[in-house]
C-alpha cells in the first residue's frame, strides 16, 4: 500500500525515529501504525521515544567559521556528563560544520552527515548513548572578518558559551577581544536600534515611575529619565558598554581605534531559557531505587 507523508510524520512524532526509518517501518508493516512502532523498537530505532519527555538542558554550543560566515549551534543533552563524551562531541562538531552550508535550523536538521540527516544522526545517538538530545537552535553572522570565542571549552570550538563577532574592517585579533567581552558582558543588542522596542519602552516606564516618586517637577523628571535611559543603554548595548580589555573606552570607541565596524554578533549559552526540572537529593535517590 502507498505510505503517505502524514503517516510518516505521525510515526516520527510518536517514536523520534528518522524519516527514512519511519517510512521503512510503515512499508514493512503495511501501514499499521502499532506494528510500525513495534518494528522500530525491535530494530532499536524507537528508543528515543522513551527519552523524549526528559528535559535536555545540558550539552554543548559549537562554532564554525568558513568563508566570511560564522555559525553557532546548540545541541542539548540531559546531563553535563554527555557533553564530555567524545562521540557526542564529534557529532556536535560535524553538525556545526554542516551548518555553514545552510540558512536555518530546519535546513540543518535535514543536512547530510555521512549518509544520514542531522536529525537521523541525533536519533541514532540517543539510542546508543541513552539520553534525550535535541538540536535546539542555530544562529549565524557574516562579515569581512568573523571571529569566534568559546568560554569553558570542552573541546576545540565547543563549550558552554559560544560567541561570534562579524566585522567590517579590522582584524581577527580585535574580533576575538570583542568576542571575549561579549561572553563576559552578555549585551542584549548591538546598539539602541537593535534593542527590542518593547524592552526599551518597559524600562522607560519603570524609570518614569521611579522619577515621579521623587516628587520633582516634570521638567526635571524629563532630564532625569533621559540620563537614566542613556545609562541603561550603556549597560545593555554592546557598542555602549565599557570595553573589558580597556574600560577607558566604550566598545564603539575601541572599534573605531581598531579601524573596524562591528556589524553583528551572536552569544549562545547552553540551556539558556530552558526551564530545568529540579529534585531534591532524597527524591533522586528514591526515584533511582524505583528503577
């Protein structure tokens, strides 16, 4: 019988199996969904389904630079231990290299890694390592010069925090300094124009309320707000921050001295934004005892 794309999609969602494995299972079972799940389980290809509910908030960020383009990818695992696993590290490095040839994470999931897609490779690795893993995100920058930096490196070009900086002019040495600054200072945006307007307006309203509590005249309050907003922007925008390498200069001023224009950056930290499930030690022991 003919196997539809919808059937393949449903089976993949149920089991976490790769697209080709799901299709083969449906063909082997004449489209019977339950039989296809059993087929995948017998082949060891549905083990990922048992892991898929677990929170994967550890893992690695990897960076790769090629031809004026830099990419950062985050691949998550359940435990920090897996991030130190050589097999996992090798897979993450291969995924990062594949990312230099695609435009977004959807394309990356379908990119070829030695005969399997990235998504299928991750599913297979879940089965062999025994932890849930996810290809969470990808980001890229492009420029005349692209520099990268890894903080807390677990292996070459991968660790807990990955940074990319794209420059027009300048050199890689200066770009690396800016990347190290970004890792430490964690700016919210490149400049004021790149800051989320909602975030900016929220801060402005907070400062208005604080200023009005002082009971000072509106004309004075306006000046107070202007000064406080300028201070806020100097703290959250990369170009406005004091350069950690030379705090006497802002990053913008340091770039000017270096003959460079910073045109973009990415800072990616493992697990940021993921709500981690926590248990006390006694609960963990009890859970382990129950198997």
